[in-house]
C-alpha cells in the first residue's frame, strides 16, 4: 500500500513539474494582436495545373520515446509523394526531440525544400510549423497569432511549383477545445485577414484543434468563403474527431480528398489533389 502511494505521489510530482515548466517557460499571458497585412486589389491568376497537398500533425514530442518516429513520418510523406506538405508540431533541437532537428531530418529523408515557422522557443530549441515542398520557396514569413497561453503562429511561404506560384499557409491553433473557444475564434478571425492579404492563389492547412461542427469553425468557414478540401473523417486517433484541415481558395477544383490511416502520429494525415483550368 505504501509502495503504491509513493508511486502515485511520484507520478503526481512529475505531472505537476511538467505543468509548471510549461506555464513558466512556454506560456504567454498577453493576448497580442493580429499582424495581418492589407488585402491586395486582386488575386494574380498564377495557379499550377495540379497540386497534391498534405497536412500532417507529426506529434513531434513522440520522438522522445520513439527514436525512429521522424524516419517513419518521412516514410509516410515519401509513400504519398505530395507536392507540398504543411507540418505541425515540428521540433528543432528541443529536449522533447532528443535535441534533434526534425525539419532538417525531414528535408534529408524526403529531398524536399523546407521552411520553418517558430511558435515558441524551448530551452534553446524551437517548436512550430513547417512546410515541405518539391517547388522553389521564394519567400517565407512567420506571424504570431493572438491569444494568451501556449504561443501559436501562422507560417506563410510563397512557392513556385508546377508552372505557377502559390501562397501556402500552415497553422496550429489553441488546444483545449471548449475551454479555449474564444481564443481560437480570435485566431480564426486573424487567419481570415491573413489569407485575404494574399496576392496569389492560396491553400491553408493545419490543426485547428476543433471539429467541423464547432461554432468557431462554422463561423470561420462562412466568413472566409473557402472550400474545405478534405473529408470529415476523424483525424485524431484518440479523440476520434476531425481536427486537421485543408482549405483552398475558390479558384481550385478539388479532385480527390482523403484522410489516410497510416503513420506513427496520433494525427492521421490528410491529402487533397487540386487542379486548375483557366477559363478560355
């Protein structure tokens, strides 16, 4: 009995230590403001004829206990062979990644070009979103999203691919679904302003941490006027709900969209094939 009590007490101490660490070393207590630019007069019609897109929350902290985790993530990407991938939960030299650089490893294992957007620093390392693409990355910008708590960001890369030029956005919004609904609603409003500032055809991907029926997701879809290039199949293996999305501007045609039940992450990857045919 005493031994079980000591084990329970030790476990509680570890949980409280991790919680305190996150509160004092990661969390921010100022909500911040949206950093979106002004909207352009019109969108440049620089669509590639075909684009295969994937969004994937790779559960980067799992690399702490599974040394082959990132290699297996790269294997999923190599199996599907998308043109461009939005990555969530990428670690660069954090203790949770065993001080390894997930972005550099994914670049090496896939042969794709990469960009990275930091959400926050962690004991000398970085945590955030990434983009992998077979195209040429022309420019990259990282924007903080409003909201107290764990810092969140939006990664934007302009990519030349398939004879066209696109703006590709990756984000990961506030967690704790119902508790953080107001924060996530503010972040979604900020996303609307960002994608409307794009000069090029665009795609937005990421883990929005809320299912399609959540009121903030429904309001976002009404306001932004984008098509959801994906299914409503569950993307989170444990919660068994959809959290991961691909949104495309109205100029694209969604040919196929799938949630793929593969890979080592607690999130399933989602892929979509987009095409464009100019009006003749």
